[in-house]
C-alpha cells in the first residue's frame, strides 16, 4: 500500500464510524511505523487537512461535479476530497501527479468504470481552482464563513450570537492555522538554566519563542519531536497549553497546600500544581479509567513529582474521604471541546445541539460532587476547553447561585494583558484573539459549609 491508499482507508473508516481521527490516525501510524518520517508526515497532513477543510472541499466539488457529493460512492467521495485537498493546500505536488495517483487508486480499488469521472473532475478543479465563486461575504455572511472556514453553519451562527461577526471570523481563521507546540519549563529552573536549555534546542534547529503570558512558557516549532529535545528525559519541561498553565497560576497554590484534580489526565495541571505545592504539599489526581491514570503516572515519573498520587475515580461519584480536604480543587470538566477545533479537526462534525445540552447536564452532575472537596475558604478552579457560554459563564453563574461560592478576581495572579479580563473572576480565551487555545476558567472562593449532606 502506498501512502495515498493508507489515507483513503483512514478516511473511509472515519466515514463509517463515530471514531475520532486523532485516535485512528495514531493507530495507523503505529501500524505502519516502518515508513520513513516524511511518508508518515504526509499521511498525517493530508488526513487531518482533508477532514479540516471538508466543507470547503465539498462546496468546490459540488460546483464542478455533475454528481453531488452526497450521492457519490463512498470511496470515490473520499478519494476526490483528499485529492482536492492536495491540489488546493499542499505545495510541491503538481496537480497532474495528484490526478494521476487518484486515477490509479480508483482502478486498483475496482472502480475502473469511474476512472474517467475521477480524472475529469480533478482536472476541472485544477483549471478552475483560482476562480471558484464562493458565497458573497456581504450578502450571505453565514454561508460565506461556513464555506471559507469549513465550519458547520449552525456553529457559525452560535459563535456570532456569542462573540459577534468580527471575533467569530478571527476565531475561524485561527482554527485553520498551524499552531506551535507550547511547553512549560519547570519553574525550579533558574533563568540561566532556562536559557541554556533553549539554546540547546535552537542549535538542533528548533524555533523557540517565549510566550507573552507567562515567563516559563515557550512555543516550539520545527522540531523532530518533543522527546528529542534536551531535558525531556530529565523532566525539565512538559507539553502544556498556556491556557492550562494560567488555571494553575490563577489558583495561587501555596507551598504545603492539598490540591485535588478531579479530571486530571493527561496530568498537565496536576504536575504544574505539584510544582506550586512543593514537597510539603500534595496533589491527588483522579480520572475515569486505568489508561488515563497510567498516562498521568507516566508523566509524573518523568517529571519526578513525588508529591502526586494518581488513582481511578469517577468525578460523578462522591468520595466521602475527600470531603473538605482540599485547599484548591481543579475541575477541568468534560466539555464540547469547541475551543480546540484547530487541534482536533473533527470535533465540529461530531458536536450537535443535543450533545451540547447533554454535556452541560454532565458538568452539573460532576460539580454537585466535587465542590464538596473544597475546604471552607478554599478555592475552586473551574475550566473547560470550549467557547460555548452555556458551558462556561452560565455554568459558573449556576454554581454561584446554588452553592456558597463567589467569583474572586484573578487580576493579582495574571500578567498583562489578562489582568483586566480576569478582574471579575472569569476569563474566556478565544483563538485568534488571545495567544492560546479557546479556553475558559474561573476562580471561585468557598464561603461556608455546603447545606446538603453527601453520603
């Protein structure tokens, strides 16, 4: 099998199941681990790109093909989609080569009768790709944004309702941009030690940029892999988005504190909290399955954090021994994930209005339990990786209305330009507006004992 046939089979499998592409792609790349790095990178790029740009690609195909995309045979549909992606968004591959490879694949997969159709459609795409008539921005804004940025129209409409047209377009554009890997350097490193580490990375060809929001956060591009960077095995850094770092920063964890992380995998905030709590503090980390806890434990060992204990725990089920135990509780609850569409391209196709309602019900089920783990006077940090107000601001308002918690300013713990935004105890970070993923977090202070009794 050549790389294009592997891509075709991935796309076909995804079209038949509810699987997420990142998991399936990881399994496939492991299966074909013998391929060289360039071939694996090509498989990843074309698979993810075809999924990411599906709405735009289908729009183009519907302009050119006599057979609508929905009525195409599944194999032909995915073959055309991946070929159009290569023609429009990959440099260095002649359109003729893309077309020829697609025709060969159609024949190999027993669609000889459609070789001429595949050839004709793709050659017309090649000829017309610079003159495709997209929906007019002024007269048909929703359709324009949906097609040009490959976002389901109902989601575009929701984003506009929440953030307005200008910010929505910034977000949609940012989702399609390739982002750098964000790294948290261990805070125990001195400034000279940090510089020495970054210099080693730069000498190996990595492009390193300091992040403006935190002194220990850096962005890294053009690296052969995180594991290849100096300091990885020694636990001197962790991959973590800066939005996640800000949650721990805003929690103001003190040396000696007890911290509970209720939805902890893969452990970024857990390990960051362990740095803040120090040797005399402790962090109890829980997640739903053994495999998720194993991931936390793997990262804990590499980062050499002896003050972390990870265990299986369902956040929906109340644990009596944890009641009023924590100075700080971190609750990065399950959410729709709409803030990280740029990293998980098919989220936008899986989410539905019904699933958004279901996820808020799950969040409330979790919150009713885990708020009991906060000591009176302690801090509860609520966070999600979404940009849906129902899961964010409205959820915090619900919590404060029904339980003895109040929002508390995060301004003392944040650097510019976020100080003012965090003054009311909540921040909604938006891709394209802020230099982070789409992310929400709130700092809440527990005022008194909870009225209900858990058993």
